[in-house]
């Protein structure tokens, strides 16, 4: 039995898998609220207690943030995770920690066509000759990974590029930078391209324009509803509907432009001729706006490198268990190597 999952600042996907040849087969899974537990070990103990006793022989979890010596401090969750200590507390032989985007990258080969959505067809390279890939995921935070092609496979390389400096491209984004700098001092890309980032863009437009919030948005935010969800839903609502808010719609537009520009930057950084994938929880929720052309327009807008970027395919990962499945695959690989 394999215990695997994907830790997020908002939720953790966790599952039990059986080895079915080279592909782990999911037996049981759950989606648990991460802040509701004091540690990863406590969350896993609760999950395991919900089913019949099992003997876990391998475990792996994707976690946000850098992993060093099988330890990680999550930037958007008050956990300090020590994989070896968690294994001892759970009474299992070991628990491997990997970066959450590495886990997602490991899961990409397991995805079927129906589990992704095409944003830009590009000019796919011949099967077996595809070049490097890149992965960008906006959710509670912003994750990145490069996937250089090595031999016949893609090797995920973790990155903390989401914490690189935000680079505005026009006067409006320069104003956004100044607005966020007053609040946070240094402004990373994650301060803009994440759930809290969408709320930050909305606040910038509202304060700058001095336009009152629509009643639906104001009441939802006053209730304590998730700001990113409220703003996203209001920005996607049809014009003229009660839920529609023009400030939210504009905030979503700026968010998508930054998403496209950042994805283009990552494609250049990793020479990702084999494709760019968008993971995380936000992209599937705003898919109609990602597909209307604005994302691709800013993705390829790189001056002399427009022809290069026009050839790169871009897809959205729709299956939010991809990272959990990727972690299970890595656990199986580690177990197999350990048994040799």
C-alpha cells in the first residue's frame, strides 16, 4: 500500500494506492482542510483512522515550498514538516517529501486528454522528440517547475520562481506594484498571481477608481466569503446579472494578463518547446476567460521571440488529483529502487 498526497495552503488531497504494475491504483482518498490540523502527521492519522487498518509500505507527499533534507516549511500554511518525524509518528517505514509542483509534474504523464483543456495548440513536436516542458500553478500561492527532457523522460526540477520579483509591463501594472509595495514592501509575482493576489488587484482597482462595490460583492465579502472566489465568480458573471461587478471583471482581466505574461517568461526560461502546463486550483475555475484569447495574447507577446512562443502548446490541468497521483508514482519508484 502507498500513502500519497498533495499538501496545499487551503486543502490537502490524500489517498491510499495499490501498486498495479507501474501505475498506482487509487483505493481510497479524501480532501481535507489543511488549516484544520496542527501538522501533516495529524492530518494523515485522521485519514488512516477513517478506514480499515492498512500496512503502508511507501509514502510521498508534495508540499509547497523548498524541500531540504526531507523537511519543509510551508509559506502559506503554519506547518513545519519533517518527513522522517512524521513517518515515526505514523508508524511507517518512511515518508518522502517533494515539492508540490514536482508532484504535479510527475502526474502529467498519467493525465488523459479529458483531464486537460487546450488553450493554445502551438506546433507540437513529433512524438518521442518533444523538448523541455514547464509547469505554472496559481492557487493559494504560486508554484513553478521546469521539466527538462533527459533521454526518454522529463525530469522535474523544483523552483521557487513564484517568489521572484513582480515585473509590471504597463502603467496600470506599475500602479498595482506601487499599491502592493505600500502594503507589503517587496512585491513578488505570487502577490499578484494567486488567490490573495486576485483580491489584491481588486482592492487596487476599487481604491484607485473610487467606485463602490456592487451589493452582491459587498455582502459576500462582509460575510467572510473567500475573496478570490467572490471576485472570480463576479468577474465571470454575465453582463447585466446581479452578480456582475465591473471592478471584479477588470481585476480578472489583469490577473489573466499577468498569468499569460508569466507563463511566457517561464517558457523562455526553460525553452519549453514541449509545452507549458497550468496547474493549481484557479485555472479550471476561470477556464472560459483563459480560453477567450487574452491569455495567449500576453503569453506570446515577447517581441522578437513571438515566433518561438507561437509554437509552444499550452494546456490547463483539470484534474486536481494530478499532484497526488504524481506523488504516488514517485513513492512507488522510491520503493522499487529501495528493494533492489
